[in-house]
């Protein structure tokens, strides 16, 4: 057994990355007893291996071992000159669970501000609530990166006892500290944060206001939506965070929020977001625009839909776009005639495309349109013909699902 362990440990130093990775996997399986400690010590340097698969294999092996002995060997590596090893060490200690706590808490008192920061990061990732007051104390750390890490950890832990201290942090001179305190208060969702948010000056740093607007989506308070819409009216640059906040408010307060948004006439600001490159912001904008039933949204939604089809983008987002388009044209026979039929025709052309993945995406899109467009039934003969001729099992399964839906329409 000792000879076998020696061979495996030599594999970890092999010039071939596949051999190193395979050696790690085998070592993970056989390292027991006295060999376990040697294995742990040999694996840790591989967290800095030039090859990502080797680093990931070493991480997985150390997580598989678990235990306080792994933690004890890892903690000193938080001071390693290799940023890669430090990052993997933080990640492992953040996943390893309760075994890490005893070694991590003392890090908050380290003279090294980087180590204090890593301690905050790990305790936040572990959601360790018993570190609450130690983290609160570090909101006033002289090194702002430590204070920011403490604020972020408090937001992840989510204990409302931190709220008064995070509210105080809104007055911190550092912009990013204010943003982190705002995010943490939004995650906790305690109503005590609403008044301080509303009381912030309109001349506050735009990054802070952007973060405040997004955080406001987590509160029940009836003053939140008017606050968001007032700022949006005065400065459309806040539309991305307003879109995300409004979607959160809908989840908390209900769909009447959309009607209130429609009443104040800010829909054009969300239309501009239909080309946004952030997927979460784009999804929020698509959903809002669909519920506002804006005729001006039809063309941009069509453009977005076919761009997503061609790029074979996120299918859930594509369905959201289809739903928004359908909700917009459903209320208007004129829009249905003008845009609905052309979309069905273009989807039918796409379904006859030779790319199987694109065909299935277009069929799925037609199915999503069934509640909104009567003209989808015009695609039935083409789908029936495709069903009769294709031998592709995946495509046949999609057609088998789609045809009854479209025929019933």
C-alpha cells in the first residue's frame, strides 16, 4: 500500500496534466490513515497548478476528505503569494462546513487586514450567524476592504440584528461601503431600512442610488414604488435597477404594480433595455414591457426573439420574450394581423431549417405562442408534413408535443 501511495504521489508531479489529474482521483480514493495527511499536504500546492482541471480535481479531493486536518493545512495558505491558491483556499473553506469554524473565527482578529477580509468572506459564505457581532465590529475596520467584506457577510447571514449598524454604514465616507451596506439591508429586507433609503440625498453618488433602487424591491412598504418611479422620471439612467426592483416588488406585492407603473408613463425607459447585455436586467425589462402592453414594444420584441433563436440563447429567456410579445399583440386585432402572422411565417421557415436545435427551439416558440396568437394554427400542415418525413427522435418528440396544442387552437 505504501508503495502504491508513493507511486500516486509521484503522479502528482508528472509533467502531463492528465496524469496529475488521474493521480488526484486515485489518491482521493485510497488515501486513508497515515497516508491521508501526506495526501492533503501534496494536494494543496496543486491548487496553484497551471491547468484548471488539475486545480479543480485537487479542490474536489480536499472537499471530499473534509475535516479539521484539511482546514488546519489550508488556513496558512490564505497568506500564500499565489492569488490562485488563496482563491481556491477561500472557496474550499467556504464549502467545507462547520469543520472550518474553529479555525476561521480567530482570523477576524489577525493583524493582517487581508486575512481579516478572508475571514469575513468565509464566515459569510458559511452563513455562520454566531459570528454576527464580530462582523458588526468589523464594519468600522480601518481598512475599508475588511469593512466591505463584513457588510457583505452580514447580508448573506441575513440576521435583522445587524440592521441598525448597516444603516449607520450608509453614512460611511466610502462609496463602495455604502453600496455593500445597501445591498445587505436589501437582502435582510427589514422595514427599518426604508426611511434611511428614502432620506438619502438625490445628489448622492449615482452608484449608491442605483444600488438603493435595486434594494428597494425587497420591501413591502407602499412608499417604495413611488420613490423608484420619481427617481426614474428625473433620471432614466436608473432604469436597469428600477426594472429589477419592480420585478421584485411584483413578487412581493402582486401584479397591480404593473398597472401603477403603466399609469405614470415610464414605459419608454424599459423599452431601451430590450437590447441590454445583462441577462437579468433584460429579463426584467422584457417582463415589464409585456405587462404594459405597449404597441411600441412589438418590433423590438420581434427583433429580440429572432436574434435569440439564431443565437440559440437561454430558452427560458426566449420564452419570456415570446410571452411578452404575445401579451402585447393579444389585446389588439390590428397588431395580431400586422405582426402575429409574419412571426408565425418566419418561425415556420425556421422549422424547415436543417439545424435540429434551431428547429426544436422554433417549435417550442410556437407552443409558447398558442395562448396569444390564433394564427399559430397555420403552421399545423407544415408540422404534420415534418412529422411524416423526419426520422430524428428528438424532433419527433417536439412535434408530438406541439401538434395537439396547435390543432386545438
